[in-house]
C-alpha cells in the first residue's frame, strides 16, 4: 500500500515537473519522542541543474527506476 502511494506521488510529480529521478527516504520513529510513534516516507524529485542536500538521519534510496 505504501509503495503504491509512493508510485502515485512520483507519477503526479513527473506529470507537472521535468525530473531526472527521485530520492526516496524512510524515517521510522520520531526524533522528538512524539506519541504515537510513526513512520515517514519522503519523496524528493531531482530536477535538472538543481542540487539538493538531503537531510541526515533518514535512510535514502535512489528511486530512479
């Protein structure tokens, strides 16, 4: 289900921006001890000529495929 949503978000971004790929990040738990604990999925488009510094503390994967 989560992967289906990530795929849909990628499609929607690709339909409105020129992208070279995506970085997908996962964060499990809360850095501020929030309750209830939760997980986050970050979808960051890579656009031509733009340099993005990805935040530390998140597990990043190359979502180009």
